[in-house]
C-alpha cells in the first residue's frame, strides 16, 4: 500500500490509472488544495525543463566569499556569557569531583582485571594430607573399606567384622 505522498507524486506525474486513480481522487476530496499543488508542481516541472542548466559563474570563489560575508553580516555573533567567580569555582570543583569518580572507577576496573580471582572453595585446604594407599587387616574375618567424600574432603576407613566392645570396658582401659 502506497502512502498518500507516493500516490500524490504519481498523480502529479500522471502515472496513476484505473482503480488506483479513482480511489486516489476520492481521497483527494478531503484535500481541496491538492489541485492547486498539482498545477504548481506541473508549472515548476515545465520551467525546470525549459531552463535546465544554470548559468556558469565566471568566478565562483568570489561569489562564495561575497555570499559568506553577507551571511556573516546578517547573523549576530554568538558570545559566551561571562561566568561570575563563584560559578567558576563550582565548575572547577565539579570537574574535580567527576575526575575523582572517573579515576576511582578506573582503579576498580584495573584491580578486578589484573588480580586473578580463584573460585570459592567450600573448605580451606588443610596443611595435612592423608591418603589411604592400601589397607589389610590381620584377621581374615575383618574387611577394610575406604570411602572418600570430595564435598567435605573427608576419607573414612570402614572396618567390618570387629568384635563388639561395650563402652564400660573402653572406659576402664
């Protein structure tokens, strides 16, 4: 679907026909100034075709310089307002504050980028290290099994087949 401007341009150029022309002319009923715009556009097109080339300037740089001087003369110069001393001092302190914030952010970023970070460990490693390499009980009825839990960093030696010893006897020994 073409926009109103696209249809208007095609209508001015005489490129609309059939149903598209009928539909667009119905839409133009809401725009009474459209016929005057069409006549003006056609007249402008005829003038541009009749005078398609601009006259060559003998000294284009001189013309540009004169034009720039005329523009400068008609344009009022822009002046910077003079700041009172208090505003100048506030401006200096605000700049220093922003510079401080910038360097603080820069220092924080360089700290986190240059210092290596280790992933968090659940338990700190101990200075002592034990590893069960082999276990053999002297009695063939006793079995020894090792179980390692990596989450808690604990190794348990499980002994099956030992005789039960009451707690009273353990306390006496």
